[in-house]
């Protein structure tokens, strides 16, 4: 044991020299660190200029914020004034619509406003016309989702469409031709026809027949002929070609009871998943719906969506 300790703590000459040099360096470093401050003068930093720059920067930021705040207030005031200016005429038009004979085809925005329609309703009509849509007879106006039943009833006596009688005659001619076994034309009820019956319509092949049935099933039935144009590749030209050879039995439309259905049962092309959940959750939290229009209280069903989906909903 003593021999082990002696061997472990014994240094040869070279090791002793190295240890001496290391201790000397450490000693010199300690001495230098203790006395170096006495020989080097500390550098004083002047922060005055920096502080002035900070003050100038803060002043600039405050000036910009004040400017933005004033601009925002002026803009808000301007918008409020604009809103008050535009709101009064619109309300006046809606409350006191004018009654005069009119042709809804290419009617000016001003005249639609005189009849009591809001800008959003007018824009919907203009979009329909821009896609080639036309009003051939009075009932076509009723089919516009942007126009309520009540509003249509007030407009109906004043609608004057010069070509309505011609279209009616064409329809009657096609209907009479359906009774003639030699003709290739036929009149088909859209909500009950199978694919074979649909292909009997001039302009409808197997592709369109399958597309119509698929979309009819997703809707629960058609409530207006113009819904055909919501299908892929079914443009206005195609609609114009087949429209007079189809009729609708809206009694066959499947309706959804919003007081008993689940969110999943509200699945419909016109209702998003979020809106379906909103309708279901609102009923859960507030009780059964008393009127269909209450679904708009969910804030997920706007006026346009409501007009499109209302014919498919019931209260029981």
C-alpha cells in the first residue's frame, strides 16, 4: 500500500519542472487580474445622444399613431355618413315600393329599386341575366330565390312579358305533340321520371339523365326548373332546349322536419355542414322552431341560402 502511494505521488524531474511552470503561470495570471484595473483607465460611454434618438423615435411613433387614429376616426365617420345617406333611400324603397307595369327582362337597377328590391336582390337577378337567363312568363320571376313569396305576390299583377303568350303556345304545341305517337317529343314530369323517360326528352341523353337523377336525389326533388342549370355542364342553352318539355310536381319533393331531424339528416346541397350543425344546436339550446325563418338566427344561414333551402324544410 505504501509503495502504491509512493509511486502515485512521486514525480520525476521533468514532471516537477512542468508543474512548477504551470503554477508560475497561474500565479502571474492571478496577479495580473488583480492589478490590471489600476493601470487601465475605464472608458466612459456617453448615452446622451442615444437617449435623444430614443426620444425622437418615440415622438415619431406617437405622431404616426395619432395620425392613423385620426384617419381611422375620419373614415369611420365618413362611412357612417355614407351609411345614413344610403340607408334611408333603401328603407324608403322597401317600405313604400312603387307599382307600375314592367317587363322584368333587362329592367334597370333603378326600376327594380322603385319596385322595392334591395341591391343584393337586384345583383342576383343581374347575375342570372348575365348567364343568359330570361323571364319568359310571370312564374319565372317567382322562381328567383332572391324574391320572397310575399314580394312576388305584390309584383305579379304588374308583370308584363310580351313573349309570354308565344312561349305558352309553344308549350301547348309540344304537349299536344306528346299525344301523337309519331312524334319524338315528349313531356316528362321531372321529379318522378326514370332515366329512360328522361332520355325521351329532346336534348337529354344518358349522361344528362343520370346527372339529373343524381342531383334530384341530393336535393330531394326539384322545386323549380331553373335548378337544372345548377348541374355541371347544364348551361342556359341546354336549359332553353329542354325546359318546355318538362313539368314539375312539387308535391313529390322530400322535405326535412327541422324540429326532429339530426344534423346529419340536414345534409343538402344548399346547406353547409357548419350551417347544419348550427341549425341543430340552436334547436337544442332554444327549443323547437316556431317559424322557418328562425334558422337565420344561427348566423350561418344568410337570406340567399334561406330562400333556396326553405322549400325543402317543414315544421311539425
